[in-house]
C-alpha cells in the first residue's frame, strides 16, 4: 500500500533540471536554502538522492532514495512512482552526499506517487507551494493498473541531429548525382551513398529511443505517428515513378512497372523486383524505408518493455539474424535483405539513444577528440571494400563507426553548436530531399545533355553540382508546400498562426 507524504508543511523544497520526457539529465539543483549538489537522474539503477524536477514544461517535488520501479517509469502518464524521503529538517540547503541526505536532516520515510503539473511557457512563478499530500493506489490495487497514456512527443529539438540528417541526405544526393552519369565503378561513389544511408539508420535508431523515453510506450500511437511521417510522401513519389515507368518505359534502364510490384512497394513488402533482381521496390530508393518499417514494427512489439530491456532484446534479435546470414549465405534476395548487416546500424543508434537518455553524453574535450579520431578512422576503414565477404563486413563496420562517432560527437557538442539555419532547414527537409532527388537529377541530366552534349569530366562535375543545387531547392519547396501541410492535416494540427488566432477568438 502506498502512503501519502507525511508532514507536507515542514518540507525542504528541492528543484532540479532532470531527464523527463526525453530531456537529458543535468546536474543543476536549486533548493529553498540555496544551491544543492547531487545526482539528479529521475530513474536508473543507482540510488537516487534529493529530488525535484522542472523539464519540458513540467515540475514536481520530492526526495527520492531509490530507483522508481521499471514498470512505472512512466513519462507517458506524467506520473512517477518512487520511494521517497520527506525531509523535516530546517537546514540551509541539502548537502549532496553519497547517501543523498545531509546529516542535519531528519528524513521521514514515505512512499508516494509524484504527480506533475504542466506550466505555461512564459508563466512567472512565485514562491513554491509546499508539496501536497499525495494519495497512492488503494490497498490491494496492482501497481500496474495505472494506465499508461500515449506519450506526447514534444521533445527538445536537437540541432546536431538535424545537421547530421542533412549531411546524410547530401551524401546520398552527391553519390547519385555522379552515379546517374558515370555509374558506380569508382568505389567512392557507392561507399559514400551507403555511408549516408548508415548514418540515416543510426539516427533513426537513436530517435526512436529518444522519443519513446525510458519506460513502456503506447505501440499503436507510435506506429500511427511513424506511418503519418513516412507513408504519404513515399506513396506520392512511388506513384510518380510507377506512372512514369508505365507511360514512358524508355526513360528507365531497369525499372519495370507491374501491378504486383507497385502494390508490394506501397505496403513495404520486401520482394524481388521483376527483370531487375534484388529486393528492390518500384522506387528503388525505397529499400531503406523497407528497413525502417521493419525496425519500427519490431520496436513497437517491444513497447511493453523499459528502454534497457527493449534495446537488449532487439540487439540480440538483429545480431542473431546477421550471424544466421553469415552462416547460411542465402541466395534468395528477400532472405539476404533480412539477414544482412544493415539492421545493426539501428542497434547502434538505439544504444546511443540509451546513453543520451541516461545523461551519459556530457561534454568533455578529451572525449570529443577521441570521437573525432574514431569517426575519421571509420571513414578510412569504409573504403577497404573489394567485394569479398570479409572486407565488405569490415567496410560496413567502418561506416558504422564513422556515423556513430559523428552522432556521439554532435550530441556532446550540442550545447556549443552554432545555429546554422540553412543546414537546419535541409535537415528538416531531408526526407523530401531523399525521396525527390533522383527525379531532379534525372531532369537536370536530361536537359544538360540536350543543351551541352559533351560528357567530359568537367561536364560531369558541373552537371552534378547543378543537380545538387536544384535538388536542395526542390526539397525545400516540397517540404514547405507539400510535406508539412500533409503532416499537419493527417496529425490534426493547425498552422501556428491559425492556432493562435483560434485561441484568441475563443478567449473573447
């Protein structure tokens, strides 16, 4: 049975910035008696100490002595079940000793559910009220009966991640702007493009952990939001490719339209492409989205687990699949797809997300240098690929080390990063850029060859540069005019200006 906190009038209010709702833990505490030091993580395996939080527009009070039970580490319902100690001492601040309580305090043990309340962003807070008595579940009630609501994903925007999204999309764009003209015989072209995809996959694994938080989450809501995010634009460009392949087949070298191919592509069903070979959808770029959907479904199936258990289960699964692929060397393209190494990039991203959620990615100059050297070493290792099984795997490992090093470096440098507006916009539009760039490249190359005619080295470079600029401009337009309105409509959101106008009208 949970008991309400005792003696709420004789309290020592401690307030901290901590990790809740995806916001990383920080070590800055403010108490009524002055600055306080101590561990401020909301949940984890280590003993907890003086506790209060204000993060992502939420505030709560209390003193934690232990970890919250994993089953109820619920940022979802904005409730935290803790073992608490309410200090009745009147000391001038709490010393952040190892046991979390100063010798001058007299802790009164109690257990409570700490309810959090949402604040207005610009509200001016006066003196903090004393914590109110909090009623726990009735006697005999199962703790798991507290219903976890779908978590709102209003998490903090990470500029480092947006910049890296832009870099990943640009790598794919640059690779295709050359391969469209001269093929993929030069190793730098396919390796650069695939490295961009690996960076995308690692970012995706990180983001899924980042937005879902430490505890269990609502799987149907998660899948619905993922579908709204990726399906509409993908269907649009897949339909454009299908229409072009059906009406103007001479424009395509290997893409063939069939209804079966089209519908399997729309619904992310991995299959062998007709007359082309390989597990490629009708819009060839969609092979990466088949991996994304595969990962989303498995991630959602583990939604009932806390983040550490979820990451462990998925790690074991993906590693086992990869090892099975190495041992069996399947000839079937579909089996090759599922038993390949690519899903391991999602695994690495998940563990980076775990580190971030647990406040492990704090800035340190030495750590930043090590990560920078690791990323550079990974980039060099990526180019050892000669087509043999061993070197293909080593090349992939190099790409993963490079991408993971960049993401880790970006996250620890996040507080120090400058705000580059154009790079942020390209990061926001990275999905539009990824899906649309091959169409733009095709148009630019077609027009350039009609006008210039020559295919010398300088011409190839100039056409590639023109394709890159045109694709970036087109992606920004598509993102602003098509993708964002589509997402708002499907998510039931209004434009910021219209929402403010409606709120103002309703208040009159």
